[in-house]
C-alpha cells in the first residue's frame, strides 16, 4: 500500500504581500495629509478674511391709524327688527239684504280706495218702496192728528157754552128761590128750574169728558206719529245702506263681492285697512327698556327710524312710539313697543306683514369718547400717542355703536388714540401715524346704528 500523505504546508508569502501592506499604509497617510492640508487652508482663509462693517441695530417703528379724542355727549342707536301691522282695519259688512247690482272696479285684493268711494251697491227697489210707504203712513197720521185737534177745539167751545148755560140756570134758580119765599113762584116752577140746572150740569160734565177723551186722542196720535217717524227714518237709513262706502283711505285686503250675489245682513263683502295708518311692532330687551325708561320715564313720542329693504333699494320712513305693550313678551324676552309710521305723500306705501329694520335712539352718555372698536384692547385700555410712542390709558366701556365704542376714563380732549390693532403693541412702542391726527373718530352726535345691547 502507498504511504499516507503528510500535512500540507502554506505557501511562502514572499515579497508580494509586503508590497500590498505598504501600499495601503501610503494611501492612509496621503488621505490624512490631504485632510490636514484642507483644515489648515480653511483656517488660513478664516484668519485672513477681511472685516465687514456691521450695521447698527435699529428700533422698529409701526405705521398706524390714529384718531383724535373729542369728549362730548353721545347717543348711540339701538338697531332692531320689527313687523308692520295695520293700525286700523275693518271688515266691511252688508247692513241690508239683497242682490248686489254694482261693484267698484278697485274693490279687489290690493286695490286702493278713498274715503267716501262707493264700493258695493245693493238693489234699491224694495227699500225705496218701504220709504214711500213709511212716508205715506206718517202723512196720514199727521192728518188724523189735525182732525182730532179740530174736534178738540169744537168740544172746548161746547164745554164753554155748557158752562155759560149752567151759570144762567143757576142764577135763575137762585132768583126763583128768593121769589118762592115771598110766594111769587110756585113750588112746581122752582122744581122745573132745579131740573134745568141739573140738566145743564150734566151737559157740562159730558162736554168736559168728551173733551178729555179727544185731548187724550191727540197724545195717542202724537205717539203714533213718532213711531211712524222712526219707521220712515229706518226705511231711509236702509235705503242709504244699500250703498257701502269706504270709511277711510284704505287698501283692500280681501273682497267677496260680485254683481248678482245675494247677501244677507252682516255678510262680509270686503276687508280693508287704513293706507296711511300703519304700526311697527318690535321688542326691546329688558336691559334696553330699562335704560330708556330710566332716562326719560316714558317711551311715548320717542322718534323711530324705519327702513324697508326692497331688493337692492332701501326705503326709509319716520315713526313715533305710540304705546308700549301691556305685558312682558316672555317668549321674545322683552317688552313689545308699537310705533306709528308717518307715510309721506308720494312715498312707497308700507304693507302689513313686512319685516323692517328699526332704529331707536338709546340713552345719552355724557363726557364720553367715540372710538373705533379696534382701539380697545382686551383689558379695557387704549393707547395714545405721546412723543411718537404708545402710552397706555385705562378706560371704561359705556356702550357699543356700529363698529364704534363709547368710553370714559383717562382720556382728554385732543389725545391721539391708536386705532390700529398691533400684535406686538405695548407701552413705549414707537409708532408713526398714517392719518391726520386732527380727524376725530366721532361722527355727528346721536348718529349711529349699533345694537345698543
């Protein structure tokens, strides 16, 4: 058998391996030399860099809007919304029954009628006949009264003559009684004279009774005449009521009248409301109502401005507070106020149901400044410009008024207030005004349209 092979020897590295190691070492040294040279060169450039002159730091100046303070009495406005209602309205009802024979062409929804215009005419035939009959009955009754008065005059004459005859008979009886004592007159003749006196007295009583009956007939006939006079007036009134007329200048809201229609008494033929008598109802909060009452004691006769927006057009009206609601409107959280609108001749008429904007003057705040709301900072202070810098002044807010605020406090006439809100603004900040400092922030006293909360 062949002999087993012995352990294998590694080859001799020889000079090739030493060359590789040397080459790697040289590369590392070269990289380190390049890095050192770069650092030294950078340092050289930094150290030999020329000095650049620096600009000194400057303080920032803010460009702001400003307004001059003017202390005065200011009356802001309370702006609310209300609804137009009819100040006077009526349901026009038929006062007599019959057939409608004529209708005014303007008697239609939205139509305009004037006071006294004939609106509806009802057939007059039956009512004209009733007037004639009542007038004839009255004339007949008056004639009967004249007849009775004639009889009364006759019976008065009869009574007077009967009285005279009775007086003659009584005097004749007295003479007969005197003569009977002397025996000149018999007893029978005396009895005849007594009988004659009795007959004359009876005739007088009968004439007096007849006269009383006839005089009572005059009174009775006078009562009949009064009754017939009333019937004539009623018939004439019914005849007049066959024509329904407009009670005032009005707008027709609804109508139910057509020629040929039979109407009964009290049937509604039209509904009207006064054209120039319109109210605006709006609600003041308890706070607003309390302020106004505390100042003047009443709201009645207080002026109110009303604006009605029709598309792109706004129509303005004047109004005056007429009355205040009797109860607190709990559902609306305040007090109802009713103002009467003054509609000028030729103006666009308002319509009931329209929603309008109402402006009523609030209470007056004396010795206050009116500034834009942007001048007010959260902690109740403003900044005035003093020698080009902002200086803090504490104020108290009295009221808001359409983007403006009424304040009182540490302000004087002529102070220039910063009205631009600056994020970094504060005490001592340098500012430059963009507006004329002499221009006040206030508009004319009493103007404005804030909500006056």
